[in-house]
C-alpha cells in the first residue's frame, strides 16, 4: 500500500496493483482504451501536442471523445485510492473536483502503481548448479 503525500498537508494510501479487484482493473482498462482510441483519432487528424498550430483540432472532436481523454486519470484515482485525508473516497466524478495540483499528483501516483508490471521471473538460488 503506497502512501502518497499530497499538497496542503493531505495524504492518500493507494491500493497496490495486486489488491485491486478485477472489476476495478476492468474499469480502469476500459477508460484507458477509450482515451487511447481518442488519442489515435487526434493523431490521425494531424494533432501534434508540440505544434500549437494543430491544437485547434480539439474543436473537431466530440464532447464524448474529450471526456474519454479526461476519464482515464479520474478512473485511476477512483479505483486506486484506498484511504485519504480528504473525506469520502473519490468517485470518477468527485475526483474532478480536486484542486488541479492534487489531482495531477494523485493521478500520476495511481498510474505508476497501476502500471507496475509484476515480476514473474523465477527466484534463482545463486548456489544452485548451472546446467551446461
């Protein structure tokens, strides 16, 4: 359970990736896939986040697509926060009411924890003989 220090003397404890339920993992995964799909649409339309001349392409995508981009981080926060000092646990909707600096820091910490790849490599005894 990673503990996160947040701005304004707030804190949160996150579920580890191994603790979240399949339901939560699926919800986060769905939000990610929606965001990735919209990001692909933007790329196909010529959007380049490093080129301000292409930023007007955002006005060409639907509100649903824009919500897809925003939803992944909020879903991460809702699914990964186990407890925190900010009152009731967050939902994907209430996470959007967090101050921007808290939201961004928490979303990054949740993404880092969620995206950890488990190490399935075997434990090797350093004293064990090695086959030739």
